[in-house]
């Protein structure tokens, strides 16, 4: 039974205030997915704790988790495009849907991220001798973006989107190296083997992947996010954006952890590439 079916089935058992929340959600589930808890509470004319209590009545951990389950209930769009897009959508409609669903997914991803694990990963990255980013398919663009961010940090950094190159890089790993493996599903067999090989050669492996996945089980540390997107059926859109945002989070933590002197060095790097650009102009 999906979330909307549960709400309908249990409607008569809700308290008066919980029923208000249920009716608002059933009237416009898309709006509920894109709303904050404060906005939904206001629409239902109830308190925020009431919304949280309603979410827990439906066996979810709270409002962010409820939105994830609600989004999955609505995953009935056009396959291989986006879960919210329909065949007859106009350019205005599908443009709005892509932006709105991506923002909603980012909100769910943010609330599902364990910041203590983020902090531990930043510790490992700032103390590493060498960092390697691995990604295949849609995640390869995320690995390349990570290279672009970390390359300027005055530490050896590499990026690979080829299994043979990954394997050779892992064989050359040693203690103090950090390998970051990026995979939304965590079910790509070759990447699971790569993570195991990196750990066998004493590297620390950080997985940006689904919790409890085969890849996660081979990693030293896992950064997981809830993204309501089935990449077996739909194009990897929101999941890729969430991964890119997480790379920005790690790069920011790295910069802050290294301190003022390090940021001064980054400023020099910026100054050094100024001549490669035309001066800004105003029309």
C-alpha cells in the first residue's frame, strides 16, 4: 500500500487536526511534496508538531521521510524521462516540473544526510596523502566535478571513469590514500569490486551511494542521501544534482578545515587565472 492509499484508508481514524493535514495532502500531493513543514501546517491550519505526528502515524520518521514516501507514491510519469513528466506536458509544464521536483528532492536529500558522517569524511579528506574520485555513467560527471573542485587544493588528486584505470589506481594505493566511489544505486558490480580492491591495498574508501547497498558494504564510510528517483526506470536527474551538491559540501568543509592560510592560497590560485578571462562588462 503506498502513502496516498494509507492516508485514504486511515482517514476516519485520524484526529480532527490530523484529518485537516490529510485532506490538504490528498487535495494536492504535488504541493505537499514541495512544501516546508511550516507551509503545510499553515495550509492545514494546524501546528507543526501536528504535521509531524501525522507523518509518524503513517510509519515514517518525520516530515522529510514522509515527503520521500509521498514522492515515490506519485512516481508514475513517462519512463526514461522524469518521474513527474507526462507524455502531453507542454514545454512550460515539463520545465516547471523538472525544476520543482529537483528542488523538492534536494530538500529531502539534505534532511536525510548525516552531518556527523560528513564531518568524519572531511577529516579523512584533509588528512589524506592522495584523493581519487571514481564514477561511471551519470556519476562520472560528478567525479570530474570533484576533480575540478579539489584540484586547486594543493594535494594530489585524480579522477577516473574507466574501470581498468580505476583498478590500476587501486593497486597503487597505500595507507593514507582516500578513494571516493560515487554510485546512486550502489549496485554496479565493477565498482563494488573496485572498492574492495582499494581497501585491500590499505586505502580508505568513502562511498557516495545508497545505504545498505552492495557498494556501501565494501566502503570504510558511507555518505547516503534519500533521493526519490528510480534510475532503473528514469533518467538520473535529481540524484546527480544531489551528488554534485554533496561534493560542494565536502569541498567547503575541506576549505574551512584547512584554515585561513589555506584560503589565502586559494585566493592566489584565483588571482593566477584572472588573465585568462575578459574583463567583466556591463551593457
